[in-house]
């Protein structure tokens, strides 16, 4: 294996922060969401989820968004919106 050395603790590189959501951007997106509401895709997806058609919702999202990963994220986001609305209704 070679000479055993202690692993150096390196400082975090700026590139490791890439894609992290900042406070200001998060706030702006929340304001826009509040004003504009949901997109037609999200409205349709939430309607499908209400009726228990999870797979159909995923297929719709995949068709519109292009990838399976993005579709799963969108479906989860729509489910989260529904849960939040149910919580607010209580």
C-alpha cells in the first residue's frame, strides 16, 4: 500500500457550493409562486394525484419535462403542494 500518511483536511472549494439555493433566490421564488400560482402542468398533476393516479401523473410529467428524474421531482413537489393545502384546510 505504501507509506501511511495522515489525510489532509482541505478547505471546501467554491465549486462545491454550486447549485445551492440562496436566501434571496428562495424568497423571490416564493413571492412569484404566491402571485402567479401553479402552472397548468402542476394543476393537472395535482388533479391526477387527488384521484390516486400516481403513475399517470409521472407519465405526464415525464412527457412534459423530458427526464424521469425531473418527472419524479415534479410529482413529489405537486404531492407536497397537496399536503400543504390539506394542512392549511384543517
